[in-house]
């Protein structure tokens, strides 16, 4: 018997899935006119099905939606660490030769098995969804995607996990494991300069008070990092995804090498802001 329990998702996650599906259709339509191989990469892909928190009804996951995009991609790479999820997804996909499913750590699989085949000079292109369960992604993946010059990327920037476990008012109290996860996701310790600053109220005769910065400042610093360090030429203004309490759960980033891609996703984002 399978031990799989489908994840319940809020409406903000359903919106994310709609956005990715809409952009996917635009992406394949444009690339169909060019002599390029186009792939879909989905790390942390899940079983292909979720359950709506609001209705209790099944909701098609990102792999199922990608498989239904028309015109189709030339190939699909789905990765998840949980065997029950990949087994269920395999059942949905059947024996399709264009689908490759990995039960593996996403970072290791992407770096070793998937991303090396997606290169500008190889005439291969990919739409890549990086939707980690919190801070469970290595910056090397993001930078490799940018440096490939061949990948359009959606990225879940998990600010709720960051605020809950890392961005405390007293950073000295944060657990080392959480500091390491943050550094791994960001790529180095410059996240500390983005997340904290000295209070302007500090007087000349006392030690400077460290103040946590607003989400907007941290997000802006990461957006610039995607451009300057990862090498993406176009990074759209990310979309804040809010829960039923209006709290931002994460920011949905989109990065590409093409300004036309940024224009397309900006128009799609605008419908949901």
C-alpha cells in the first residue's frame, strides 16, 4: 500500500500553478518557431496532484500541467526526493519516452544529471521550476541556470521560512543549521548585509543596534544578485504570494535571458497582483 498523502495547497499555490501553465504555453509557442530543443525541468515536483484546501477537490500539479501544454515540450525532467511521490507521478506519465523521473536530492540531480545538457551552445533550452520546501536549494543550481544562458527560471523565494528561522531580531540566537541553509540558498554570507543594518537611532557612545530589514529590501537584493552574480539578463519584479491572512508566504521570481520573456511574465503577474 502506498504511504502517499497528497499535499493540501492554498489558493496562492493554485495561482502559482496557473501562472506557470500560462507562461509555459507562451514559451513553447515562441520556441516552436526556432530550431531548438525545449525542455521542462521541475525540481521538487511532487506526485502531480494536490488537494485544494478550500474545496477539497484534486488540483493538477505542475508536472501534469506541463505535460498538457500545447505546443508540447520536447522532454520533461521531474525530480522529487520522496519515492511515493515519484511513483505516483510515474503512474500518471506511463511509459512516455520523453519523460524522465528521478527520485533524488534536487540539487545533486540537477547539477549532475539535468543541467549539464541544457546549454546555449548545444541549442537546448529549458523552462525550469525551482519550488523548494523552504530553504532546501543550493545557490549553485540557480547560478548554473543563469550561466547556461539557456534557461528561463521560476523560483520560490521562501521568505516565510527565512523570517521564521533565520531573520531574527537577535541574529546571534539563530541555530547554525538554519544559518547554513540560508547561506547555501543565497550562495554566500552577503545575505547578512541585505537582511540587517545598523539602526540610525544609535548614538555615538553605544554599540550599534542591528535592525532587521523589511522583506522588500531583502527581495530587491536577491533580485540584483540574480542579475549580477547568476547572470540572468532579465529578472521580473517578483510576485508576493499571500495566504488567507494576507501574510506573504513566498515571492515568485522569474528570471530569463530575454527581455521579451520578462514582458510576457510581467503581463501575467499583473493579473494576480
